C-alpha cells in the first residue's frame, strides 16, 4: 500500500441536542467516490482505520462515523442519558452526511456498514434514498431469530428478551461486562431486540414506516459474508436484502480464511481488511449480480 496515496483528516460533527463527535477521514489522492462507514454495535470508529486506509489507497475516500456513546462521541449511555434508533437515524447520520457533502461536494456517495452498521445503513436509505447510490455491507444481516440456523435460532428469542430487561434495570446495557457490544443505551437495545423478535424494523418515536422505506430502496449493493461468522450468516444477510426494493441489485461474495489471510469470523477481517476492500471495490466496475430474493 502506498502511504502517500491518501491524506488523514478529522472533521467535527455537531448534531442536534448538543451531541458532538469526530468523523475520521482517509482521503484518496484522486477519489472516485466517498464512503460513509457505520461501525458495528459497540465498536469505536478508530478500529476501522486499516479498512479505511486500504480503500483510500485504492481511490475511495472513507469517513468513519462514530456512534453516539462510543469513541469521540460527547455522550455516554446511562440512566440519565438514553437514545434509540431514531436519534441515530434522524440526528447523527444526517450530521455526518452533511459534513461529507460539505467537504467533498458532488462526489458519488456510498454508505455502508459492519453488522448493526449495515442494518442502519439500510434504514438510513429507507428514510433518505438520495443519501447514497450504493450500499456496502460486511458481516451484516438482520437479527431476526428465524434467519439463523438451529440451535442458535431457539436461543436468540431469549437473548432478545433478556438484554432489554437488563439494560432497563441497569440504566444501560453493560456490554463490556457481559461481552456483547459496548455500554449501550437501553432504548437502542430495545429497538434492536424488537427487530430480532419480529423481523421488522421500527424505531420508538419515529413516525416513518421503515419497512415501506426499505422496500423502496434502489441502491446497488455489494455484500461480504464470512464463512465462520455465526453472527452474520448468509441467511441473515439475504433476509435483510430481501427487504430492499426490486430495483436493488445485490452482489454477494463469501470469503473464507484462506482468502482473507486471517480467521473468517465477525471481527478478525478488520485487522486484515485488504481482501474485503478489494472485493468491495470490484463491485464498482463489475457486472450486476442477480437480484437477491427474500428467504421463503
């Protein structure tokens, strides 16, 4: 990788309600597009720097969004500080989008994400179809319990009931202590668990119909699954993509450990992201894949 092929920048983002964060950017020397990347639940933006630099060195400017409550975010979840999907989708993401557009006006825009970040990238397009023309997903998929294979399929409904209860009791989910996510806002966990139990996306306090919005999304999709990733199996991804409009063409590629050069699990690719970056970039020039049908 040519270390001179990109520039490191940080943009200040000021959302509504006094929330502040930093958008970490890796700027390509001659960018062909910009990517707004949304992290997984509980993962600070800085952990995606190797991924951002791999893409920037290959011609895509990458901006790493910071979820409220993590990394550079000015807020932390607690009994007195709570938020859910509505704040992330309608306050924080528009602020990052505006910062990207102001810095690189007119550049073709991609939105993408890892795990929960991929789900919320889809939901953001459901609310604002013009936010991006392409959607990139890595190790992502809907958490609906029926989209998983046994035996986890039968355990997940218990998880989706227990974690919101724990978050409500503690004031926030103690994710660091239990080994799942970070310290997460209780309303966010409630919105996430609802989608896991029902298979449908909704957000407390949001009047818009996310399911109807997803069905109208027409963005071109490139999605990567990892062979040993039980958190984001292909069945879960296909269920998520099946919600998108019939005009959304999806290219899906499965990557194994040999191809990646590291474990093909939910997180290991972040430390060796070159193969994932190359596969996503190939979608900019490659032919459209067959449209992905929903699960029966």
